[in-house]
């Protein structure tokens, strides 16, 4: 038809829901044209019933549509069936084809022509398994039932029957053949399996495809059986030849819906165990001195000798071939009723126990009578330790007991103990070594000790080691030497009433006077292991809690006198102790301190009034940020406002300044803004816009101009300058005192050794705030450098900071770093899901990769020292690029390479799934040659695509992006660097990153081409990585950067990446 349609027009006519449903009808080949001309067509859409659609173009060019389906009275758009026919017309227009299924062809030639054309008409064949991506078909449950099937002469094979849903397959072989060829199967009068509408879970599908291979093996196996006429194979049951059983077992054990049927019982799941079945062999005495072997359990099991397996109670037991053959013969021997007893003469019993029983244990469970058991069982050792205190001595007695025989090891260990007892010499020796290594003196009757320090070591460190080996009996005198567990001083924390910016730390311990507490603290300081309480008990100073108290004592200000039971400290000096308080067993907090913590962690709860002139301008999240600054300032704390770019850090800062204006003017202390040179007048403009009553100046110009401005600042509220000019005029600035200083783009001084960092450190101000969207980029030291300026009390020195864990840094910084991302406040942006798809290099790729990696390692080792790495960086990076190209496709630089690539094959599979699911895809690669290889294959498959790289003219970029967004073509190949920024491609719903880039921010910019304002669909991002290669290392490096930032500021920050010597060593594993 000569009508103008495209995806955008069809969506407008039918709506998004009908468009998607119509697309499913079209892609499932449900549209059949009955008539087709330039201005009229009639078609049938096959569904649960057939619907007839007519589409006509009137004289004015308007499209008139009609469908036989019932329509809702309040639904104004066209239905899904009309959408399906319009999509079919559009595809014929794009491909320049004519519907091949139009009725009315010449009767003599029509049928022949159709058959001829179908030979070359490659309609999409859906796989039976669940697609990895974009799956919309209904997942059917497949249930597999395994059962033993008799083939005569006492021989059995495993057979399998299948249910789809609740319907048992009446002809399993026909169904499997239909699945193999992608054809539908009628399973009942009410249900038809259709691969375009139905699929199976991947586990079930793997079993089904293995059964497809079994069909041919079954036929060959049965033909080779000598007595095939003795058994009849049913259409419902597929027999599993022994040669294919072991290939099927791992798949069946992973599939949830598998049952075993045996002896009229059904068992859930397939359980495979290595080892003997529950066959019971019992030896017992009979009259005289003879014995009898009784065998039980054969009635519950089937021996499948061909599989070296036994089926019993729903479990398959796998045996060695020789053992299974013995079991099979034994069952045949005992086939006659009442033949499960075998007599054994007394003189042969010893031979049975030594020679026969070990073999029997491989095919069943052997049980001996009580008399026989006593002869073969080792008597267990019971060791007992007795502890007492007498005349300041610790006394210990030790004995070893074997049933009724008691051995005193210090008297003699060589006492004859009778032929029936086997001593546990290894355990005896372990106990004696612990006792002898504890410092005891020995006598013939036992041990004694008269040394307080050794007694503490024994009771607190050796006794716990002895506990699992011996039974310990201690008198009250000994037990009183041990202080109960978890006894330690507590530190009570509160805010002082008379000085609200000070904290009081008071040491307390139940039942212990202040004098003893001071002595305990002094003993901790002396690093003693224990403190003896007045009642003689040992209080261990080695516990986790005591170590925490010791750490606290080391970090508080030095005490002038002896240790006191309480100490006072300014809050600002106490910040480092807040790390421990939340989950500590040592610190307990009073209500005053809890309230203080709540104020700094939840500033939104504080009643700071927003200036009236800005109340209607600020968004809620900006008011929250303003209150956070006010809360910190009220306690004299500094902080970093780290909101994402564009969320108004400048406006929140101006709001704080306006709220403090009366204080600024009363105290004649101006606010200082330090920022990059390009932003000085932006600050001034924002102040004139939002707070015109502020008296603000920019101090810039030449030296003489700046000096003149600096002379007259007495009526100025805000001074704005740049980092370079601050360095030049630092002597003037360091002699001023400011009410507040704001450091904009605070990452400017992330390196503490720069002149800028040294200059800003010299600024004096009551309040200090940093403003930056990137407080951490490459290392944690950058965060320390920023806080060393804005809030130096938080982390102390760099050396102490370097010993802190990420968790400790994150916990300490969290109240003083405030960050919101655009996603937090722009909730209308749709979701983005990301997945990592890993593939294994093909064998020919692996050989190439290993050879190039070995050469690169050798060459790089020569250049990996600090003097030459910079000179050889280009050479090293070029080698790394070669490795990356091998991962993508060796044909990128290996002349005459005729093999394939694992990632390339994986991409083609994803593209096929995307085509079947109606997805629209962006494919990014750094290598334009790779894009051309992909494009060539896409063209050979009969698909079209758009292409963009650095050579595409700027005016053409806009045009092809608009065409893609209007619905033309489903694939867009884009060079990562050329198309990573400046493009709007919201028409896509899938982004594939074919190869990785060193900087994750570049990849994120690429995905943002689709995931941006205007996108209505969820965007799926797929990143392809080759396992065990440089790509995995690159991905790990990127994740380390992301984790570092997420751990500290709880945000997916864009980290800049520069390869260091350590990175190169890690990538090349050298």
C-alpha cells in the first residue's frame, strides 16, 4: 500500500499498549493478507480467534481502519490487530517486498509458487528455552518422571515420561521432534504448545534437548537387544540407554520438577548418591559356636546393572561396576523365598571378618552382634582434671579412665590394661603437653603451682584449650579466682549541662569503688595482663572491651595527675570517639548525648527558620541542606556539601549567608567565598538574583586594584575571590578573620602538598564549608585533604587517618558530608537495569591471547620502574589495546584470521533475541573496525542499522538520531568516544557496551544517551566481558573505584581513571 506509516505514526494511532501487542502478533507471523493494493488491504490476524482487519486510504490521504474485534466504547485509538497489520505493511514498504500470502493467485500456479517461495523465506524460529534477554512468552512447567522399565531376564532400563503443565505427553517422541524443528504440538483438545507463545525454563529446556538426542540413541540401543520381542515400549515412555544416562543425570538433578516412581510410590526430585544402598548385613550368634549372616532390603530395590546403579526408596545409589555386578548376582542367588540366611561356621568367622566384610561394606551396611562388636570396638578415653587451691597454691590432679580401668599418668602410664582395651595415646599426649607447658611443678600424686602470673595464664588461657579434651572439676576457691565473663568498666557519656559544647566521660563498674577503677585504668596503661581485685579474683585486662578502653585512654588528652574516674572534653575533640559508641559494649549514653547525636545526624528535625525571602524559592531538599549547614555551624563543626551537579549548592550556601546576616554585620566579620576563576562572577550574579540586599564584592584585577578593594571592606558582607588570587594575596587574607568561608569546587585542594592546599589552610573563619560534587575521585587521601581544611579535628593527621578502615572513615564522615543525587530528587526518570555478560575465549582466541600476554609481560617488566614508566606508557598501553582487541575479535589486527570470537558470537545471540522481542538497541564499541565487522554480519542477516563515528558530519548526526527516535530501524552502531556525549537517543530501550573503557564515566555517559529525560521505558544496559582476560581486570579496577566512593559517600560517583604502575602490574599479573 502507498500509505505513509512508521513506528511513531502507528504508536500515535494505536497507543503504546496496542502497539506492543500488535508487534507480538506481527513477529509471531499471525498476519495473513487476503487483499493488497495501493490504497486498500484486507488481512486476518490469527489469535485465540481470527479477527478481520481492513485498511483504506481515502481521497484526502487519511487512513481509515476497521477491525472485527469488540471495542471498548471509551477507547478512542485503534486496536492491537490493526497495529499488527500496519506494522506488516510498514515492514513490506521498508524491504520493498510484496505480501507472499495474498490469496487470489492463479490456481494452477499459486500452490507451487507458495511452496517454492517458502524454501527461501526464513521466518524467525523461536527456541524452546527461556531467552536471556527480552523474554515475553509464557513459561510452561515441564515435569519429568523417571521409572525402572523391565526389558526381560531381570534386566531394567531407566524410562522417562513428561508432563507439560498437567498434561502427560501421549507421544513423547513426536513432541521432542516438533520441539527440535520449532513446530507446534497439540497436547490436548484444549491446549496447543506454540514456540512463539510458550517456552520452558532453561533447566527444563536443557533436559528436553538432551532427550531429543536420546531418541536416536534409544532406537539404536533397542535394535541391538537380543530379546527385544519380550518387551513393548509405550509411546508415553522414552527409554534411556546406559551410554546417555550419565549425561542426563546432571541436568535432571538441577531441574526442580523431577519425580521417581518405584514400587507404586512417587518420590520428589532425583537424588543421586555415591555409595552403597540401604542393604543390611547382620552377623549374629546361633546355637553352638557358629554364626549366621542375615540379609535384608532386597525387596525394596531394583538393581540396574547396566548403569552400575541401584534404585531404592526414590534414591539412585551409584556403585563401582564390580560391586554392582556382585550385588546383582547376590540378588539372583537369594531370589528363592527364605534364602536370606547364610550359615557361617565358627572356624571361618575370622576369615569373614578380615576378608569378606570389607567387600560387603561397599554394597551395604554391615552390623555385628554385641559380642563381635566388643572385640572390634575401641574403648573411648574419659580424662578428668581436678583443681583446688590450698595455702596459696593451685593444685591439679589428672586421671585417664577407660571404662572401669583408671590410669594415673604421673604415677605410671605403662600399667597393663587388659587385651580388650586400646589406649588413645594421641589424646593422652595432647593433654599432658598442655599441662606440662603451663608452668606446673610435678609430684607423684599430681601438679602444683605457686605463681600468681602463671596461675592467671593457666586459668584464662590454658583451661579453655583443655575444656574440649577433659572433664574439669574445680572447687569454689578456684572458681572465685575467675571474674565472671563481660565484667569490665563502662564509660557513661553525657553532654555537660553548664557547658553544652563539652562532653563528660565517666568510668563505672558494678561493685567497684572509684579508687579501684583508677587502679584498673593505671594497670591498663602499664599494659598488664590482669588486675587482682581486693577479693583475690583476677580481672583480665586482655578482653576486647578492655582493649577498647585502652584505645580510648590513649586518644584522650594526657591526664595531669593520676587517672581519674571521669574526664571532660570539648565535643569537637571527641568526634573520633563517636565511631565506637553506636555498637560498643563499653560506652553507654545518656539522653543528653543521644539528643546531640540526633541533631547532627538528622538536621531536618531542627527548627531553623528559612529566610522569608527564599522560602518559596527553595525546594524541600535544598531546605534540608540549609538546615544541615545551620546544625553544623551551631556546634562549631565544618562539613562538605556534596550534592550532584545542578542541585543548587550555591543557592543553599546563599541561604545560609542570608540567615546569618545580622551576626555578620554585628560582628563585622564578612563571609569569604573561594572558587575557581571562572565562577567568581557567577557567585556574584547568583547573590544579586536571590539576595540583592547582600553587600558582595569580587576581589580581582591587578595587584593595585586588589589592594584598593581590600582597604575598604568594613561594610562588605561577602568577599568573593579565586584560588589563584588567594595564593597571591595570602598574606592579607591570613590576617583577616571571617564569619564563614565557603570553598567551592573543594576538590581543587585534594592534594595536600600543593600551594593551594597550603594557602587555604591559613584562612581563619568561625565556620568552614566545602562545596564539591566529587569529594573522592581516586583515593581516600583526597577526602582527608579536604577535611583537613574544612574540619581538621575530624581526622587528625594523615598518618593516623591511613590506619582507619573504610567503614570507620565512612561512619565518622557521614554526619559531616551531605549528598543527594539527581535520581534522588528527579523521580520521573525511568529505571535503568545493568547486567554483566561473561563469555569464555574460543580455543584459537586463547592461543593468540596467551602468546601476546607473555610477550607483553616480558616487555613491560623492562619498563616498570618509576623513571621509565612514563616514557614507555604509550608502548604499554598499545600492548594492552592489542589484548583488548583479541577479546573483541582477533580479526581487528591479525591478518588472515578466519576464526570467530566468543564475544562476537554472544552479541549476535543477544541481537537475535532482541529482534524476536522487538527491542531497539544501541551498540557501543571503541573500535570502529569492530563496528564494521558487526555491521557486515547484520547486513548479511537481512537487517538494517544506523551508524555513527567520528567521521559522521554534525548535521547528519542530528538527522539520523531523529530518524532512529521516530522508529526507523532497530539497531544503531556507535563509536564510544564519538557518540558518548551530545546525543539524544531515547528511542532505544537497550544499550550494549561491546568493549570496556578505562574510565567508567565514559561508559555511563554512553548509557545516558538512552537513559535521560524524555525516556519512557526501562533501559537495559548489557556489558560484555571475556572471562579470565584483561577485560575482567579492567572491570575489577572500575569496581574498586566505584566501591571506594560508594563506601565513603554512598553514591555512584564518576571516578576519573589513570593507569598507575600498580594497576598495570595487577592487569598483567606481574
